[in-house]
C-alpha cells in the first residue's frame, strides 16, 4: 500500500495584504512547487476575498473556520505567507492551530511584519528547531520581491526544496 502524499496547508492574508495580487502570485508559485514535488496542497484553489466575505455575511463564517482548522490539522506542514500586511490577519490564528497541534510551521515574512509573540517564540530566523517540529522563519527577502519570471520561480522552488529537506 502506498503511503499518502505529504500535505501542506498554505495560509496567507486576504484582506490584510498590502498587495493582494502579488501575494496571490507568490501563493500560486508555492502551490505549484509543492504539487510538482508530489505534495497535496490545502486549501484547494481559494475563493476570492469577496466570496469569502459574502460567506461570512451570510452566517457561514463558522463553517469556514472549521474547514480551515480541519485542513491544517490534516496537514503535515503549515506554510504561512505574510510578506507584507497592513493589519492583523487570521493567518496568525492558523499558525496558532499548527503550534497547538505540533504541526511543523514555516513562515515567509517581510522583516517589517511583526509576528505575534507566541509565533515568534517558536520560529527562529535562519534556524530549524531541534528535537521538535520544524519551525522556521524564511524572510520574504529570500524570494526577491521585484524578480519576475524564472528568477522568482527558482527562488520559491529552492525554498520548497529546503523546507522538504528539513522535514
């Protein structure tokens, strides 16, 4: 029997992102890189911010939260992409779920992004945790913000390879 493919839940800010289109492009690059390496990626292709807000206004916010929590708990890794944010984001709630369940956590963040205290306590720039789950902070500067095409793609693929190797 073939073991199930490893899985990653990719969390990123929606309403709090300074440049949502750029963040979404980065998410697609990470999604594609993990898929190319045989990983399952959660959540599946995301809904638009407007569609998610409409679900919340329709009283379906609890099911949305439950779906995200279930997806994180069922994953082998949580990747948080928080390149630039204007305000607090639900990605930190998702990071808290991973921390509580000892699910490996990788944060890709711009140095200007202030991590919540407990998230900052478990991720360390440039170092993997020892004797426990993989918790790592990868500076967004390692994915050149202004690079285009194959340069950015290669940077993301290199990061994904280092994440997988660190597992």
